[in-house]
C-alpha cells in the first residue's frame, strides 16, 4: 500500500486491478483491506457508481482454499467501464456487507461535478442539499464534507468584489449562498473573535459576515463571521490588522486593544490522501 496526495478534498482508498482477475471477473481484496470485509464466505451487496442500490455478489474470505479475499460477479462492471490492468477502483464500506465501487475517474468526476453545482447554489437550502449529496458520494459525514469544501474554497483565487446596479448608485452583492451555508455550519453563528452568538425568534443564528478588504470578493480568507459589535468596530474603530504568510487575518487591534481570531482552517488537514492498495 502506498499513499499519495488526493486530487479532491477527500481521503479515499483504491484497489489496483490486475489483468488475471479482470479476465476471471473477480475483484481481489488486498490483505491491507481484509478487515473491512467478512471473515466467512457469504453474499455481499455491491453498489456501482453514485447509486446506493446494491446487487448481491459472492464473497470468498482470505481463509478459503484460494488464500485470497475476493468478490465475484464483476465481469459486467469491468466490461461496461473497459477496466484495464492497473486501473484503480475506489472502494467504500457503506454498511455491514454493503459496499460501493467506482472507477477512480468516475469518482473524481462525480465529486467535481457536484462541487461545480454546489458553487452555483441559489440559496442556503439548495447549498445544504448539494453538500449532503457530496457527503453521500464520498461516504463522509456531513460535518467532514462541510470542512473539506471549506478547504477547497480557501484554495481558490481571489476575485474583485462585484456590485449590483440599483436605480441609484451601486451596492455590493450579497454573500453567495454556498459560502454562507458553509460558514453557518462551521461557526454556528459564533463570532470568530468573541465567540458570542444568539438565536433569532425564527430559531436561526444571527451573525454578520465581514469583508476584511471591502473591495475584494467573497474569498474565505477575506471573510469573518462576526457579531454586530465587532462588525461595528471593524468599521469605525482605529484598526490594525496582522496577516500570516498564507493571507489569513490572525490578529487585530481595535483602538490598541488586541484580539485573536479563531480560524477553522487550523483544524483541517493541509492535504488529503489517496491510499492505493495492491495485491
């Protein structure tokens, strides 16, 4: 088994196929993964691609006479996706005796397509639904998915802030629904400086989103979740700001009173990994 950096913001496992098993319509499970599979000969249910609907397949454990942990009935899948020697298959454990298998290309393209759709969400409800779909496809819990998508967006390029054109003058566009949904889930409406927050009568958290550099866009490095008092201090107090070398605002001084800023990025891995398992 070897580990390399993932091309998407999720950790996942692959099995590298061999021609001899492809010819037999089998998926051999490397020893490094046998703990994820049953100990006895049985039926397992395999879903292919984004679907969660599994079909029964024969499973033979490592303790059998073949001395190989394997799943049978894979021939049609191999033929449909033209699997070749050395291709990698993404394998997920969904539940007891239930698994899902993608081609690696299919998996990566599914995630990237869903992320593109997420970025175009029209409101927070739609963004939440699309985050949930990404969570299902990557077999990650919802919180992990939100954090991983925050990481992805934090790596995007800065853009100038856009303006709407009302009848009189110009006003800045609101925060994109995807960004607002992700920040809501991560910080729960709590100010990144004071940790203060409260619920409105409708049960939702009240908070402001502050643009650190007003003319820059909605990049995560340019946004802070803040309470109204802190937002007012950013606007009206004598302000000094201290950034780290990656561009995150780490400390501020309001009228010479110094405050630290809490960033969730500090709790997210710097990169994501793909485990490649060999026979």
